[in-house]
């Protein structure tokens, strides 16, 4: 232990500086993941909208069309977010290399978001009389935020 009392006073400030640096690093990482998540999401949304449009054009009701198109986007989402957006999160800091619970959490999250999207789609289309394509666009803007939060802090969270 140092005899200089000023050495003891500097330690808490250094710890605070380290904590601030860690928070800034976490924010940067989260922002980068959010950008990647949205870039992947553009592709997922294109898959979703393409399938939805084809099914509606073919005469399928918008609710089953939403379920099928969402499933197509969901499959693409899991693959691309695992490989690109959240790669390495399970193996960092001593986590397991293969997180067996991740696919289950992904499915649960996406089923919850699907149910929310169906409710919102029904509400917007039926109650407000909005075109099904515009209603789908509004719902997508809401569910992308829900999906990122759930993916970041639950599905792809580092497992210990």
C-alpha cells in the first residue's frame, strides 16, 4: 500500500473512468448491432413483403398471408442474424460455443412478435379501414423495434 494519500484518491476516479469507457463501448457495440440488425431486417422484410404480396395477389386472406410471409422472413432472420449481427456472442467471455436454447428463444420471441403483428394488423386494417399493404408497413415499423430488443437482450444474449 502506498504511503501517499493521493494514490488512494485516484483509484475511484480511475474506476469511474473505466466504467464510463465500458458503457461507451457497450453503446457503440449495441448501435453497430442495431444497424446490422436493420440491414438484415431490410432483407427479411423484402422476403416477408414479397411472399405476402404474392399470397394476397393469389387471393389468400391477409391473416394466413401474414403468418406464412412472417415465417419466411423469420427463417431468413435467424440465419442472417446468427451469422452476421450477433456472431460470436455465445463464445465471448467463457460462454458456450453452441447455445442450444437460442433457437427455442428465437421461435418464442418471433411467435410473440407475430401475435402482436397480427393483432396490430387486424386493428389497423379492420378498425381504421387502411389498405393491407399500408397496414403491414405500419406494423413492421413497430415490430422491428420489439424484435431487436428481444433478440439483443434475450435470444442472442451471451450465455454463461
